[in-house]
C-alpha cells in the first residue's frame, strides 16, 4: 500500500480547501440564496482560511431559463462582483461549467478581465474529450482549471485509465475524484485516489476529492484520500449539497492542522445563516433513503423523489430499488 | 502497515454484530422503552442476522433507585425473559456491567440458569484490575465475557499496553476498543486496533469496536478497524446512543457481505418504532456541539448540556470549551 503523506499531526501546505456551498448547496434551493447569505459566507470563508469559494454554475442561458433559477446557476461576472468587488483577498473564486450545459465559447471572458480564478469542468467519463476541449479553451483564456469526473464509482477500470491519461496530457491543473453517488468506502476511495495520484505524479497535476454523504462517509473518504496525497478538498457549510450532502466544512477545518484554518467564523455563520436556511424548509443531509442508493451505487434521484414526497416507508423503497436494478 | 483481512467483497465469518440500541440508546431516554419496542427490536434483530442483542445494564439497585430508571438499567432475568422467553433463537443475549456500579456477586446467577449469554464489563483504564476480577467471576459462572475499555483516546500508550496484557492473561473472550468521545479518526482507530489485535492474536482473544459518531466517523471507524481483523462490531438502530450516537446498524448491515445479514426487518423497525421515538422528543445523533467535543477529545457532557438547553450558539460554546481546556 502506498504510504500516507505525513501524519495526523502534519501541516500539509499542499492542501487547498474549496467551499462548494453555493454551487452544490444551490442544487437544494434552486440557487436562491440571498445576497446577504452569499456575502456573509464569502467573508466567513476568508476568515476561516478557505482557499477557493465556488459561486455556482455558469450554465447556458439558452438551455436554462434565467427566470426559473437563482442567479448562481449562471454566475455572471456582475453578480459575483456585486458580492466580492475585485476580490481583494487571498481566497480564489471558482465557478463550475458542465460539459454540454454551458456555452463556453460565448460566456467566458479572458481571465485578465474576470474576477474568476478557476473554472471547474464537470463531466461524465464518456465526455472526457469534450471536457478536454473546454479545459484547453479556459486554459488559453488564462484560468486555472479542474476536471471533475462525476459518478466514477460506475466507470470501469479501462475507461478510467484512458480518461486519466487524457487528462494527464491536457492542460488541466487539478483532476477531481468525485463520489457522486456516495457509494465509495474509505478503502476503495483510497484505492481510486492512488490511481489518480499516479497520473498526477506522472504529469504534474494536483488531485482533488468531492464527496457525498450517503453512507455518512463524506468526511471519512475526504481525509482518507487526502492521507495518500489528494490535496484539493471540497466541503460545504453544514454539509449542504444535493441529496445526502457533502463533506461538512466544519469537520474538515476542525481536522486540518494548518493554523491558517479556523472554525470561529464558520460556527457563527452556521448559527446565523445555515440553521435558518434549514428551518425555512430547505432539505439536505444524510437519511436512510440516500444510504440505500449509496449502498447500491445508484444515482440518488429516487431517494430525492422519496424525500420530496416526505415518505418514510423505507422497506418498500428498498424493495423498489432492488426491483429496478 | 498490517494487511487488511479480506477485501470489501469478502464474507468474514468471524464477524459478530452486536445490537446495543437498548443499552446505549437507553442513555437517551432513561431506559424507558415500551415492551412492544423491545420485543419488536428483538424479533427484527433475529430476522436481520444480528449475532448479539444487548438488553441494557445490570446496575446496582443499591446505588440506583429503581423508581428513577426504566427497567433496562437493571435487566432482571424476569424482565428479559418476559421479552425473549427462553430465547429460542441463534441470537445471543448480552448485558453490560459497569465496574463500580453493579453488585456482581449478588446479582448474577450461574449461566446454566440464566437467559443471558454474555456479560460485557465496562471500565476506565485505571479500573482494569477490578474489571479482571469481575471477568473471572462471570467466566466461572459460565458466561462469555467482554471487557470494554472506555475513553481509550485519553489513555497513554504505557497504560494501554499494560491493560491489554492484563486482559490477555485473563479469561475474557473479547476485548473492546471503545471510542467514547468520538475523537478517533480512521487512521488512529486503525492503529489502535492493531495494538489490540496483536494482543488478541497472542492470547486467543477476539477484538471488538464500539464507536461514537461525534465526527460522523462511527461507521467509517467501525469498518476500518474491522478491515484489520476486529470482529465484534457494535451498532444501534438509527445510530441511537448517547450524545452523537453510535454506528448505525443499517449502515453496517448494508455493508457486510455475509448473506446472513439483511436490512428488510430493520428498515421496517426504523419506520415503525425509531421514527416515532425521535418524534416523541428523544434526542440523539450527530450535531455540531458533539463534533466540537469530539475534535477536542473530550467527554461530551458539555455538549449534552448544550443540547438539553436547546442552544445553538456554537461559536460561544466552542470558545467556552477552549477556555476550560
């Protein structure tokens, strides 16, 4: 087994923490955060030492009706600047661009004119060639780039080896392992991470991890993959994110030993903004229906419908999942 | 690093699952479960393939007023028999006896006359000699025994080595690693487990793990320690247990590959009994205050008081914890 990089007491200066609350959390409330919420999160992230804050998607306005979503589905330069000004801070700004769901040649300006630092390209494994085209385009505009290969727990080994090789040869800066279905255990998340890290070492790429909490393993998988050398770590305030949610920022910041990270502002933010959001009826987080789709390595869509319908007949739900394998 | 025992696909026939819902969960509701609840849990556990069911404590009636606690704090033979009869099942019955809080020489009858199969002796590390005295007594009565060394995250290495050696030389059947404060990470839980397993191998003892979910790591730590050879695994329905709760039985049974284990009855039990229990106001489970005491490797008592007071000023709470280090 590959050795761990440092111990539980080590300061790992290669680690970068990315707050994805608005982006992945936006999937829970249709991206309808108040400006106050986003501004306070931005300020809190800076105080907590967070390295990147992802503001949302830059989705195609041709494919998605702007009237039907909050503005963070589109993340215009103006909307981001209305929160961060010129972002006079050490924290970098990221947005996500989905392969096939954005107009990348129209909607992005050169980095020199943009407040955005990093563009994260999300794709399924069969879309890697399309992702690479976008990555090269963004790279040439001057942005840092990542490629987030979603649903990797359903990719086969040959596909994954090909995909990682293609990304290794691209201009991408960070390759993300994404446990979209929350189906990975620390043991196989660690083994997958080692494959990514091998390519990362060969081609000089950093590796990231994005967790989902279907089996209450989001934090565990994050620190397990980190221990082998993964360095870009996604987390969200109170684990807000689609379905079972993500890795909780408060767990991650409390774990990391680099003194630049601290919990104080985040705890205040949670108290003042996350609890009211929960109380307002926005739903996310670990629950039995998400555990079941995670255990079965499936998209959480049926669990999300079960949640939306406020159902609790778990045994019937489980049987229906097994009937539709 | 010691190799893992089998893979994620292996059937580990040495694994034994122990349901501690009534015992550790009883700490949340003063052991006041209805007979119907306990009976249905017993039936569900049998159907799910659970190996041991812990009914509660056999606490001293001299030290504790029977009028002030539910009957599962005392676990009389008659009360257990009123649920299980002669326990005509493959599942074994366990009770817990705390060092210093039970009258072990008065309150236990010979195994041949008892419906109980296993007595779990819980102690802090300085009480190991007292625990060994109890273990020998119970062993001579014919019971299986365990020793559950609590709060091991605060024991020093020399103490622990001594304690494990003493237990190795005793008649105990199973030595439990207990993460009372929920402060262990998979990496150090795994390292601790290896120390226990070394003694286990030397003296022919099985090793168990009992988790707390302060940092959302109860399940992760359970399967990590299991992967190195830990075989007695504690879990509770819906993770019910003191403070942040334990390892969720539904996560564990969904993970184990032995076909004797299945989820159906448990999901029905959760729906019919655990959800109403939660709705009735019994409180347990992961929350930020427990995360903070877990991160700081402290007893959850301040977090329990914070919870009981329905407070949410996490930042003030965190500061108060740091002030009283």
